[in-house]
């Protein structure tokens, strides 16, 4: 895992406070182990969705404002 020519670490998370904090903590742990993450991916995000649904718009606004 430490050979960055052969391995890239991807940290997936959800657009919610607890998963984001857990992903950040994992990233710091990996850095201390000299395994730098290459990517962070946010799954199930509605921020970029083109929707008119009021519930999804509320969720997107919550994500945009940083949870």
C-alpha cells in the first residue's frame, strides 16, 4: 500500500457530519502511516442534482452549507 506508483487510496464518505469526520480521521491515520490518500469521494450527494423536489433541495442546501 505504500508504493504510490502501484496503489492509490480512495476514501469514500457520505455528505453528513459523522461520516465526513470519520473520513477525515482515517485520512490523518493514513498520513501518519505514510500512506497518503489520493482521492476523497462523496457518495449520495444531492448538491449537484438538478431537482425541484423540496426535500432534495433542502438536503442539497444542507450539504452546500457544510452540514
